[in-house]
């Protein structure tokens, strides 16, 4: 009964006839499905096999409900756990139960005077700046005219089941089968002055400039997918552009937008979006808050959409997948040939079915089979699934729609053998606010010390503006106190707190890298940061080895061997001081530096655990930087000291700058910035 009812709802949704009666039947099925699942799971009679078979059938019905709901926002809201059941839906539920001989249990009807709106609709918001954008200029209103429809053509393959053969064509591909569409000659026409694309990046931009509009960009991590996407949008004039990303990289996307498209305003959606710029060309939103913003995002008038780490949407029954698919559907319905890009280093996580949601986001398929352009390409092959050459031809058809896959080893001539990539993250919530408050308090303390020393000195000489010599003396006093005092906030305790706040984000990014690029080495300075990271890996089901200073030599070696030899151990969680030397971890080519060291030499030693003789792939070290904190200043200081050391050493192994230099300069910078914010005695 449930299966028949849900098929009727699905058919109505596919015809675009979602009437109130259809919504009532949809909600009644959802309510019955929820009850039936609970009943089967709680049942004690019957075999485990029988129970599993029943749950499998219920899962099939649930899948149809979810995929049908993607087509209509009203249906999607009815799937919420606390969505209010209408009187009609409850009555239909009782009728269905009676028709199969089940006496409905008496249920409590909520008072008519206090109906509750569906939770998903309650949470949805429209930021004030977006309303201002809509009201400020009528010419900014999005064009909601329907995209032109393809003229129907005879379908030789109309009677064939094509999805299974399409997916199977990728499983059957041999090792020499192409994995990337043909790309044109590179172009640098859209690259801003002072920046330079690598040839493989410029090829994708050239494809967008030539008119290609859908891409599954599956380059390995470290090959610059962000820059390619932003400049592809520039080449396609796909603005405004929506970018959906994991939380850990949204700040980096805004920074990269400023670098590669400096003339385009970018805004990041945080929480309810109170601080966003409604007039921005690029809107960056993370999966975690997409549910409350999907309404206004769908009406914004985007001409392009990028989904980063697109394997996040592989589960089509998940809420984030449904929201992404809904938004792409609305973009395609309202804009002729929009730019749609799915970015992922690993489009396949579990099996070939992981392609489905990504292909549907790109508009290549729908729930049942290929859509227009892909169907036309399959027709043009002149083959059917019964022909031996169909699978190779079908795979080529899909790849030509926009699959772009390059590996590091394939473009090794374009990229440096070793590079450091900074990934700024925002520290939200109480921890972030506490760290920023502590930094302000440290700055205030040093300012007071500076002003006291300035008032007490006997010299009659008046220094206009900031006395930089005195600033350095105050910074030295503060640093000396920090190394001897047992209590109070100082530069060392702040860096530790920042490391703790970054731990989860850094571990989350390392897990993403492990899934998409293979083994990852994760470095941290403090034990509690390592502990927090390992807890994150455990929650996500990522196996890891732990290499610490308090281990016995035998235990340490077992953990090293597990990481280097066991293919299922994805991450080595290493102490920056205990594992930064004497290890060979070249099995990994990606390194995550969750905490900053105080010297470039210590950082280099850690990277060289993987970047060493025998390494066959370019090595990328990802530094996780807490934006708008002293963490970012210290990263800049380490880099500047590294440049000075490189010039001074000229091949020597001697370290010309110590950790104390960076610590001192960090305090000097913090105090100078604080003094610059207030008028100084003697200043004009």
C-alpha cells in the first residue's frame, strides 16, 4: 500500500502537478513510513533476515519520498521531524491503516489555536541586506524567465534502461581509458595582474571561455581548483555566483576570491547572515547553515553555482544534498546555460552510485535517466546497451560533458615539488570570542606598560608618534614575564588556546584530504590538540596512528609501521617536536600543520618527513591559520624570517633566527597595532 501510494505521488511530482491532495498523500505516507519503521525495529518476533528485508523495503520507499521532495520545497518541508501533520493527512493515514486491516491507535490532536509552522520554515531567514538589494534597484531583480526548452527529437534509446549501463561504463573502464575531457589551449586572458595560472588551470578557464558550462572538476588536492572555479566564472560571466563549501574552507574561498577576482565583491554567510553584503557578486555559504538560507538563495538570481567537496552530497536523502539539488534545479530553470561546477578530489567514496547526486547537480541526469544533452550524445553514438562498443562510447559521452581529472604526477612540471598552502579558518563561537578578547587584553596590558614607561623616563627628548625603541623594550619585558610567570594570559597560552580551537577544523580538513588524496600526516605541538584531533578522526571513522614523545621506542615503531604499511590507516597524528625529525613518512604527500611552530626550521623539518628522497609526488603542506588573530601575524613572521634565513645562509645549516625572534616580533607587531589605533603624544 505504501509503495503504491508513494509511486502515485512521485508520478504527480514528475508531471509538475503537486496539488493539495498530492501533498496530503505525501505526508500521510511519510507518517506511516516513520511509524512502520519504528514498529519493525522494535519487533522481537521473526528472524533478523526478515526484519532486514522489511527495513530494506522501507528504505526504498524513503528514498522515493526524499527524491520526490527535492522537486518541490513544500514537500521537502513536510519531511521535517516536527512538521505539523494536517487534519487531512491524519485522516488519510487512518483510512490507509483501516484498508489493510490495522486499527489506528488513538492519537493526540494538537490544539487548533496553536499550530506550529514546519521547523525548516521556522529556521529560514532572509538577511536584511538581501532585502535591501531587492528594493534598492529594480534592475537587480533576478530574471525568472524559464530557460529555453530543447526541441523534441526522436529517441532511439527511449525504451532502454540507461542509468545502470552509464554507471557500469566507469566500472568497466580499463587502466588506459581517458579520464578527462579534451581541453583547449591555455588562456591567461582572465588572470588578474600580478598573478599567474599554471597551464593545467588555464586550460579549464579556456574551456569556460569557449562556452563549456558544466564541470566535474576532480583534480587532486593541491592543483588549484578554487582559482580555476573563480576564473571560469569570470570567463563565463556567471555572476552572481553561489559557492557552497565545507565550513573549514569558507574563509579561504573569500580570500582566494579577493586574489583571483579582486574586482568582484565576495561575502561569506555566517549564521543567520546578519553581516553579509547583499550586493556582492560572490556568495559563499557552508553546508551547515544552508537549510536556513535556501529560500532566498533560490530567488537571488545566481547565474553560476560551485559546490566544493562535492562528495558531501553523495547521500541524496541527506538534507544538505536535497538543498544543493534544489538550488541547482532552480538555477537551471531560470538561467539559460548557467555555470555549474562540482569540485572534489574523490568523486567516488564508496561505489559508482556516488556519481548520481553529482551528475544530477550538474543537470546531466534526473531521477530516472539521462537529460537532454547527455541523451543527445548517447543517441548520436548510434549504439544501444546491447552493442559491445556502447560502454566505452557512453563513458566518453559523460566525460565530454565536463569531467576534468588531473593528478599531481601528470602535471608535475607545472607545480613545485614542495609548497606550503595557507588555509585560514574563522574561530566562531565562545572559543573564538574568548581568544580575541584575550588578545585585546594582552594588547591593553602592553599599552599601559608602554604609557607608564613613557611617562616615567627622564629624557627630555620627545619622540613624535610611536617610540619604536620603547615598543621593543616593552615587548622584551612581556616576553620575559611570559617565560617565567605561572599565571596570566600571555603569547604562549594564547597560541595554545588557538591551537585547541583549530583542532577540530584542522582534523576535519585532514580527514577530507585522506578520503580524496590518500594518506595524510597531521602535525600539532600540544598533546591536547592531538587528543582533540584524534577524537574527530574517531567520530568520522578515520583510522589513524599516533606518534608522540611519551611512547616507548617499540610502541612508536609499531605506529609508524601501521601508517606506512597498512592501507586502512589514513592519518598519522604526530607531535611537532617528537616526530618532526628522524622519521620517514614519504608514503604521504599531504601534510596538515594544525599549529604553527616558532621557527621556519621546525616547520621545514616536519614537512621533510614526507618531502625526502624516494618521494614520487609533489608534497603540499597545509597550514591551518586562525584568521584575525595573532596566529596570522606569526605565520607572516615565520615566512619573513625564512626568506631572510635563505638569503643569509646561502646553503649553510646554521639557523640565523631563533624562536625568540618570532615571539618578540609578534608582540612588537601586536603592541604597534594597538598604539596605532590611538593618538600618540607629539603626533600631528
